[in-house]
C-alpha cells in the first residue's frame, strides 16, 4: 500500500490549477486527460474511482464538463474557495487569449495574410469536427435505440429546422422514460475516459476512501450556488429591463438560454449558435464562426469559449458605439459571464447530492439519450461547416416541412477542398495531433496567399 500524500494548501493547489489551465488544449477529452494525469497520477489528490464518479456527475449537467470537473474537485479539496479558484483559473487563459485574438480579428481580419491564416484554419477545423463526430458516435451510439435517437436528431435539425433545445428536451425525456422502464437500449456510455496507466485506489489518494463532508461545507456550497444563480441572472434582467432592444440585451438573453441547454460540449452548442447567431440574428457570417472555433481550438481552456468571440463580434457590429472595440469587449465579457456563471451554480448546488444523482438509472438513461442526440447534432454541424468552407454559395430546397441547404456546385473553392482533404488525411490517416494539424493548415493557407493563389 502507498503512503497517502498530505492535503495540499490552498496556495499549492492554486499553482497546480494554474498549470492545468495553461495545458488544457484539445477539447474536453484532452482537458480531462490532462487533469487525470496531474490530479490522479502525479499528485494523487483523488483515486481513479472518485475521478470517474465526479466526471459522470459533471456530464449530467449543462455546460463544459471539463471546467465543471475542475470546479467540483476544487470544492472537494478546499470548499467554495477551492471551487472558485479551480473553475476560474480554468477559464482565465482562454478568456484573455480569445479577447486578444478578437481584437486582432476585428482590426486586421480583412488583411490578406490574416485572412489567409484563417482560411487554412477553417479546413483544419472541419477535419477536427468530423473527428469529433466519429469519436462521439463510437462512444455513445452503442445500441439501436441510441442510434435511432442520433438519426432523429440529425434529421430534425438538418432537414426540419427543429430548435436544438427541443431536440435535447425530447431526447432526455425518451431516455428517462426508457431507462425507467428498464429498457437496456438506454444504458449510459462510458464518458470521455481517463488515463491508460494503473488505477490509483481511493485509499491511496489525498482524499481517502471515505470522504465525509461536514454539514457546514454542504450549507456553504448551497449558499454559494444560490449566489451564483443570482449573479448570473442579474445582468440579464437589468439589460432586458433597461435597454431591451440593444444588442447587449440580445446577447444576455440568448446566451442565458444557451447556458441552460448546452449539453454535449462546444461542438453541439456551435450547431445551435450557427443556426441562430448566424442565420437568425446575423451577428456573424458563416465563415466567421469557423474562424472563432479556430481561435478556441488553438488556445487553452474550454472550446465553448468561442462564444466570447460571438458576443464580441455581435456587439462590435451592432452596438452603434463610437468605440466599437470597447463595445465588442463588453459584449464578449458579457457572453462569457452569462455562459460560465451558471456552471459554478450547477456544481455548487448539486455537489452535496452527487451520490444520489449518480445512482439514478433514469437520469443516466436521460444522459445517454442526450449524448446520442448530440452526436446527430454535431454531424449536422460538420455538414454545415463543409458547405461553407468548400463552396462559396448555397441554395435552399424546400418541400413542405423539409428545408435543405445544398451547395451550388459551380461555386466550389478548389483550394479549400484540397486543404480540407489534406487536413482529413492528417487527422485520420497520419494521426497527427490537433496542434500540428492546425499549425500546418494555417501555414498552407498563408503559403497559398503568398503564392497569389488565394486572396
């Protein structure tokens, strides 16, 4: 038996959380792998079973599960202060990086070499989203019932225009009822997975095998969770009340709704954002959504941080201020606040009851069904990206309730198609890492510009 390590101080834990935040590239799977390596294998703060237990709890919640996992472990270690430090530091590097890149994009985005870099990034992002579809499908679509839900979700959002929240709600209801009825087709999948090394026993970890939290810690978590809910909704209510027709009120309302329904990670959320922020509100052009995802893919932190870029560009264009960069910055910060503040509320309100939630088969079935629906939604996102990366124009074919976006074949961009094919080859055949694929695609885009082949 290993000797159990001593409980780290809050300052020691803060340094570890800062290190994890700076290393958190590559989407939720990569971020969870980093946390597993540092917290379980290196620091031995918690054992394998408790880590997976916490991950499953976070996957039941809306929002980025990696950031919520950090928040929850921070709470286990050092209470509410630990939760705020761990969750806040997980967001901070990405917030600063995306804000800086948003300024660069707004000021110089139309400059040839900058546009060429993003031209290349779009091809890489398309390949990465296709990879996300296949990974999620292999993990989540393990039964005919779940595959049927995924197919229905894809048809609903791609051909019928069913809103993403309705798809999530219907899937959750079907999974809940199916699991409650004892149907084996609605068993939950295995999550993102953790590490591949030998499992650390809970008994050999800092937290030990039988973690008993005092009632005071539970009461403090509930109070902090309620405070987070109030602080989350306060700017939304104030903006809608004081300036109801402004772009800031629109950002607050839209992202507040998104925060409640953002199951399935950033790729699924982007499908909803692409449907509304691009199509309905006109805040961004289709290619700009890809540019924003390219920023989020190449910076640390949750991929859902791309929503800060959406909020920035919306306010930058629509606020009508004499200082559009200031308006954009406030719009980006507002989108970030409205997106992440409820994540702290969900964790702190739910943490004292985690065991009861995790043991519910009906809730696990609902999660499995939602995850399956998300696979179909991300497939729609991949097709949407492909249409707008490879072709310059699309047209709408409609017959009754069916409405399809189809490419104008003669508008194909051959260089975009070639870059996308090379990115897919790099991801699936050569199995190159995300950073390598993104950097290589951006370099190729710049090279095409310097050669005079793309504007």
